[in-house]
């Protein structure tokens, strides 16, 4: 395992859900979350929703896509950005947005299992593209995953140029 | 006696042995959140043993003064009461992590959904602790929710000792509880 540390499954593995709402104000927007010290993060599923209809009934008809990037391993686990509703839930089906930017409570169904592991201090990175900078304005992203503790706190031993 | 309901042998004696000390259980948390307020929902794990949560399901209402609008007004952050460990990074809108999710309220609105796929949430809540949910309601009307935690109750040593001392067949229970691997 080297400088990323050995997993310690005897310690408590705890679920950790990560949520952010992104404002779609540039051609590509970034969902970034730095994994805590001392833990690996096993990402299991992604729940994403965004509106297709506004409160006036105007249909946006957007086709947003997402890309995952594993910075620790420098890997792009897809060839091109993938439309949200092909591997996430609930997507945009039936989602409207009101004047206070609240979205319809559509049900979550089944999302594709991801099972991607991020070592500690890695960034969870997800890029959203495909909007026309007018609509939609917001996207909700939630990650279902688990924090897995590592045996040693390598970051305190100088192996990351901090000692 | 050996029962073979499917292709698997089931030994009732061993099954009952296990069920005495760990069994499926569900804990329900339900609450009503006033308009525009936050509130901490609690459910006690109780002192009979630890609770290993495996799945979460839940429903909630989407009421506003204008009626049942169907919008997502409730959001919450789950917390392990022992040590105050936050299990979400922020309050998350209920419809993103609860199935079946929104349900029709007494004010009407469109129909809700049926249970689809319980959300995976494997975590050990210790005996005597609390499962806490910090909930915010952004609506101008009160909203309700019910969340069910599905898991396994793992009876604590203290309860096991009490059961043994209260049992008419203490020797057998004691042997099965503490030397499970030595039985044929």
C-alpha cells in the first residue's frame, strides 16, 4: 500500500454521505470534495437530480452529463461525459424547480454501483457539462459511500514532504 | 430434527441459539417539523444491545400553505449520538436518500410511490446511544417524516447473563452462548 497506508478493517467503517448543490454558471462546473486524513473513501453510488421544467411550465430539456476523475490514480473511468440518468438516480424526470430553488421530491430508484476507492487526501472530483448557461441553474449531487480507516497516519511521518 | 425448506439444511436448535442473541430489528423515527424551523429527531438504541443498521427507508410530506406542492422542503443530517459523529457532510434533501420518499398528505396532492430500493447504510450504533437526525423545514407549513432503520440487534453481554440466570435451562444456554464453535 506504500504511502497511502494499509486499510484497517478492525476499526470502525462508517457510512458517509456527501451532498452539494452546484450552481451551473460556467460550461463545466466542478464537484470537489477532499477525503479526510486517515480514511479511504469507498464511493458506492451517486444520486443526482436537476430540473427539466421550471415553475412556469417552461421545459428546459437539458441533457447534462458527468465525468468522474480519480486524481490519485490519474484515471478517467469513462471515455466521454456520460448523461446523468444513465448511471445515477433520479436524474431529471419530473423534476421542477420553484422560485426558492427547491426541486420536486421525485423518488430515488436504483443507481449503478460504482465501487471506486479514493485514498485519503485524494480529491473526489466530478465534472458536470452540457448546460446552455441559461437553464437549468442548479444541480443536486449526493454521494453514497463509506469511510474506511487506515492503520497508520502516514501524513504525520514525513512521507508527504510535511515532516 | 433437520428441516430442509430449500436446498439448505437448517438446524432449528442452532437457529434458535443465534436468534437468542442477534435478530432482525427495525427502529422507527418519526417527527413533525414546524414551518421554517429546525429540529433534532431522536430514536434511542436502548440498553438491550447494539444495533447494526444495514438499510434506511423513509417517507415525508411536502406541504406548504398553498397545499401539497410536491417540492422537497425537508433536509436532514444523520448523527451518531455516541460521540456526536456526523454521518453526512451537510443536511441532505430527504428525497435524495429516502425511498419510497414523498407521500401524499392529508391536503391531497399527487400520489406517492411504493418502496423501491432501501438505501445502503451499514453502521453500528452502540447500546444506550441515540440515532439523531438534524432536520430543517424550509416550507411555510409543518411537515412530517417517518424513517425506518433496518438492521440487526446484537444483544449485549449483560443481557445475555440476565437471560442465563433467569432461564430454566441455564446450562444449555450458557454453553451455546459462550462456546458456539465447540458444538457439533
